C-alpha cells in the first residue's frame, strides 16, 4: 500500500477528531520516512551499547522474516497488515525507555519477573525483580513475611516474552529505534488523546478496562510501553539486538548487516558484535 491508500482506508474507518489524529500520524510517519537523516553510530566491536531515555524497542517473533518485513514496509499496525490480533489494532507496541540505560542492564532488568504482593490493609503493590536478583528470591519473600504481606505472585515481564531475553530463545530479533522524533505524539497510552478520541483505536471488548488502566499504569499494564498509531518507519532503526542463536550464526548476521548497513548489531550481553 502507498500513502494515499492508507489515507483512504483511514477515512473509511474513522470520523471526526479521531480521523484527524490518525491522518496527522500518517503525515508524521511519511515526513520521517522521506526526510529523516540517520546519524552514523560510533560503536566498535566490544563496546557496551548505551540507550537514551525515550529509545523505542520492538521484538519480532518472526525473527529474520519479521525484520525483512519491517525494513520493507515499516513497523505497521495490524489494521493494515496480516498480523495477530492485539488490543490496539490501530497501533504498534514498542517499549519506551523511561530512563537512560546500558543495554546490558536493561536486558537484565526485563529478563526478570513482574512481582505482585498484597497486604490486607495497604493493598496490592508490584515491581520488577531483575534477572540477577531472582537467586535471592527467598530473601524477598522473608521480607514480605515480616511486613505481613500474605499473598504474592510473579510472572515473566512482557519484554522477556516479546524481546530477545535471557530466559527464552524463541525471539531472536529486537529492533532499536530512535525515539527522539514526533512519531511518539501518536502514543495512545499517553493521556494527550482524550477518552472519546481514543475509543475507535481500541478493541471494543477492552475499551472500558483500557481507560482505567492507562490512568493507573503499573508494572503489568505497563508503565514501560507505548502504542504508536499507524506505525514506526524503518528509517529510525539504529541497531539490532540478537538472541543467542543468531549471535552464533554468521550467515544471519551478514544478512542483517546487508539489510541495515548503517545499524550496529549487539548481543544479550549488551555488547556490539557487528559494527
């Protein structure tokens, strides 16, 4: 599909202010696609990758095939491509860094678990337990016992499931995008788009819960995620994070570099393995 096709499809799907918001996002997307000038990275093999606050990341379960599609067509919402159903079919899900991180520390953080615990008086709380702290889980439970938290549970973080991580090998490709552009103005998890305007962008069965959740973000909803209307152009790709299988496959690494000659490739240790 070309730009005009997306515009016509949007006019069929949406009306009023919601249509205007989405059409503006299409304009942002194509302005970046046509005019953005990527900066040359300065990383050398063995360097630790450092990511700025606002960096966007996305994992593709289709791995190399998925990367090919994204390079060719951009990261595009399921309204316009053959993709599995999401709560926000109008948008693409990306992880939006809330602070500066060394990539190795971010991977350690999200490869842990989302932990919740409940006190009958003070209510439920939640937090992320990083991967390297899981070995001390007994100490965490002991502290809860002393503070009279009588119920708790834990699950993998969303990033651990959908990005290359230390706890699964299914996802081998993570994409690192420059988030310092106006594409993030189309984030429906932000509160800049009103409840009425955002309604057409959400699955009907999830809308009421969505309104409550985005007002009260927590480690589950999540407070680390953005849902960008329409899509994110491939021109914003700065680097590729690979899992352990791809890290050892020179053929795959060569193919990624062929597809993205200006991007660096890094591993789960957070280090550059291909300049």
